[in-house]
C-alpha cells in the first residue's frame, strides 16, 4: 500500500523541443510558491550609489541617455547607459587567436554596459510606469543597433540580475548587456535545434509552441495583442516564464512602437505577478535574439526568459546539464495566472 | 594615462579543448581567496538526523553497507547507501515515450541514492581518514557495477553537494548518485568533443592535457603516482580543480586497489587544501565517467571535477553558457599548491 501511494504520480522526463534538453519534472512532490525558501528583495537605500542622479561623474562617460534636461553626464536623464566600470570584456584590442600548446585563446574583445532603468534608487523594474519600462526597451534596441556596427561583435546578450541572490551587485535597478566576439553556445544550441525542426517541418518551432500552448491554455500566463507569456513545456527552473512575440520575428531590434508598448506592458505585468506570487523574489531575465551579423531567420524567434531564483544550481545540474524542476509548468502558470497584477 | 592603466592586463577568452566552450578569464581584476564572499561550512549538529547510527529505520532500506557489526539496517556500518526518500527518479515503470502534441516525455525511470560517508555526523569528507575515503570510493564503484546490470539505465552521476549554498539539504556528510535512462548532455558534449579531438589527433585530449600541464607545471595542484589534480586551462569557476588518472581509463568502475588508495589520498588532500585556502567553503564535485552500457573508449577519460561555491550563476551565465571567471587557473593552482594539507 505504501508503495502504491508513493508511486501515485511518477516523476516525468520532458524534452525541450528546441534544444532537445531533458528535464525532470517532479510530479510527486510538487513545490508550490510557499514551499520555497524565498529571499524577498527589498531595496534598502542609503549609502553612496554611482547610478543615482548627481553622481554621473562617478561612472565612466555615458554611451546613451534619454533626458528631459541637462547635458551629457549631467542630471536630468530618465534612462542612462554606461560602460561597466569593471568590464568583463573591452572594446580595445584585436580578435587574433593564439595557441598555448594544445590550448586556444583570444583577447577579450567586446563590451559590457549597464542600463540604469530609472533615476529613482528606491524602485524596481516591475514598479516603474509602463512608459518608463518602454524607455528601457528602447535603450536595449538603440544599444543593439549601435553595437551591431562593430563587425567584430557577433552577439549582444541583454540580461538582468535582480537581487543579490540572483547575482546583482548593486541595488539600483538596472539591466546589463555583454557584447561578445563569438556566438554563445546556449544561443547557438537554440538556433541549431530550431533549424533541425525547421528542416523537418518547415515551420518555426517557437511559432508551433505558441499555437499549441494557446490552444491548450494550461501553460499560458498572459496574452496581449502582440505577445504571449508562457511557462514552457520543459522548464529548467520552477516558475520559469518566457515572453514571445506572437508574430514570427528573429531580431529583437526590429520592434516598432506598437510592439514596444505591448512588450512593456506584458514584461511589467509578468514581473508584478512574479512579485505577488513569490513575494518579490530575486530573479534573472535574458533576451535571446539572433546573432548581430545574421539576416532574418525563418527558424529562430526572439524571446525573453524570466527565471525567479528559487532553487540552487548544484552538483547534479552542472554535472549533467539536466535540470530537476519541482514545479510542473502547468502549476506555475496557474499560480501566476491567478495572481493579480 | 588612465586608459593605459585600465588596459594593463586585458581579459582573455579561453577555449576548453574538450567541449569547445569559451570562458572569460578576468586577468585585470583577479580575485584572490580573500576577495570572495565566503560562507564557511560549519557542522552544527543537534536535532534529529536520519543518517546517524541508530536511526536506520527512519530511512528506506539500505541497498549497500560496509559494516563491522550488526545486520542489515542496523547500527555498526562505516558506509551506508540508501535510496533517497524523495527520489528525483524511480526504478519502477517503463521507458515508453509519449507525445503531447509537438512535445515529448517519458516516465522518470532511474535511481536516486544517498551514500552516507561516515556514521559521524560532526565530520566532513576532507576530515575523514584515508581508509574511510577509500571505502566511500568502493561504495561508488559497487553501486555503479550494480546499477549497470539494469540495461534501461544509461548513466550514473556520482556527485556531492557540500554545505547549504552548494545545495546540500542535510549536514551529515554524504554523496549522491542519480542513475538516468538517457546520457546527460553535459557528458555527451564531453564525449563528442573528445571524439572530435581523437579523430583528428588519434590521441586522448585528456591525456594530452595531462602531458602539457605536467610539463608546464603552472596549473598543477597535486601529483601522485596514479593521479593528477589540476586547475584546467579554461575553468568555468574560480578554483575549479579536476582530478584525473594519469593512465588512460574510460570507466571509473575499473579502478583497482592501488588506484583507489591513491585516489582516496589525492581527493582528501585536495579537499583539505580547498578548506585551508578558502576557509571551508561550500563545494560540489561530480564524477564523469563513460556511459554505463558502453565498452572502453580510447577517447574519453574519467575524472572528478571539484568546484567551490564562490560565485553566483546569474543571468549572463545561463543566458549564454559562457562563464566569467575572475581567477585565472594558474593563480588558483598556486594558492592551492602553496597551502598545506
């Protein structure tokens, strides 16, 4: 009898249709929002912050700012983009590759920038107005278009670390970008997997996911005219949620005004739902788009992946590349759907 | 002038010769042991522990135990292996695959076991005697040989999460194993990469690494008759260290007594050096060996990867699969080499 009870609902292996990655979904001991050890992110304020208005001279000179008043590197901006003071990669240098016996290396060419989302130290991205979130998205777009002109750069990753447990080192609300001289393997795997699907089906795998998930409904969190937020079928992490444009598009930087307005709404709404459902958890998001120097791809579909920090990335995960997810996406989507904005 | 100072030592991109994965090594703002925020792991004791002697009835029945006295599931053991009470995967079921529209899934067949390394709650793996560490290694070997008989299982990952920040949920010193019905992608990538190298060079890439690193010396941490501990050329994480058998071997489970004795010594010595250098940090290790049902591979070389938990796995890392490592392996190896045992 005991055994039967234990096996009532077996764990399940699910395969991500894009990358082919398997994940273990624990159907038997499902974790709900209150089951996670959560570290609520609360902005403390106080202390010196180089990203606050008035301290513009304490950062490297800005590369972009939207401002109502003032000149470059002065107060009066609403969004400000600056090079990271301690960049992971630098613009100076050449792309020459060297050998060290059997090993290969190259200079760390690239860019590493901070997108300060608001002059207000005490707020978070989900708490900003829709207009302000939209401005952040335009800053993303403008920086990608600018970096694209440097043909040494192959990829720009836009990402956000929110809260110290998610890797944030400053509490002033910000996103980051890193421009790389190689296409990162995570993105290349998505593109390769999507191409295999396209070769077989002659359809975009993301477009097919959208069609199936909208029809089924169980994994849908939010729908707008131009976007969809879903918990994917084989998520690596509990409450992992993706935002995808409904209409096929391979390059994020091609967004127009109606799309940007709509994306600002859905991103803000999703972050607010995550805040409510999981008590303002730390989180990361990344924007996956087509490599800079590539033209339109019928098989690859840009999107944003949002991941609250609820579990540890431990020995099993990095030893295997397998993920153990204690919350089925249908459950996660239901909790997120049912919470208010 | 300022710019020149900033560029004195540029970041470097290094390529892992096995998987082709690039990592960013921050040569310019190198982090030394004291620069990391470290969370020292201290065994507290107190409270009920199902892994302590006398509580054998509180765990599922053991699948293996080395004991001086007592019968199965009684006190008197030195190493005890038990199924995880809340396993990620179970032995019962079939491997049948199902579709859900465009998606694929299968039952979560496999095994998830806990290897309790010692009856003593208050100690850690690095603090055990060499003989006791060797017993743990024999338990690894015996479990792999047993699980190998189930032909549905394709891989066994042996791993350790030490300390809560590294994912440990109990403080009683233990390793875990997860047996999987598919070869995990991380291992498959290593095998595929090693095969590409072998096809080109007709040599094992790990054997070549050993030759070059022993000759150079800068990345060597420890050497014994049969094993080598090195910080690899393109490490993902600061102070990441690998232990490799000097003589080519694809299957861990083929170790004999001289090798097991020698491995116990070097694993224990490395963990003690990590404890001294980084003030008893949380860490993970994984044992990568050839898939269960494969015969000897001339191109793949089993090894252990040890990773102290010093940095966060944040937006950039999981958005790209790229790693940003603030400690060059030559620096890490020097610190570890210079510390006592």
